[in-house]
């Protein structure tokens, strides 16, 4: 909602710039989409590596909790 209100204010102050922003926004979004996808993939790979590294500690902690009554 805030973005829309800011765009309306820009439309009131400088309508050519507001129309240019309205036209360019989808183009910029499409250009940045591959970077978002790469970011999601890299985040997933880093979480996988972290979970593999932490697996022995989690297994030993579970064994210790299970042994003690």
C-alpha cells in the first residue's frame, strides 16, 4: 500500500517520471529474477552443507539425551 501511495504522490508531482517508473518496473523485475533464483539456490546449498557438518553433533546430542533417564 505504501508503494502505491508513493507512486500516486509521484504521479501528482511529476507524471512523466511516474509513467516511466510504471513501464520500467516489470522490465527491471524480470531482469533481476535470475539473481533471486540463484540466491535461493545458493542459500539452499549452504543450508545443506551446514546441516551435513552439524549432523554428527546432533546425533551425539540425541544419544546423550536418550541414555540419561
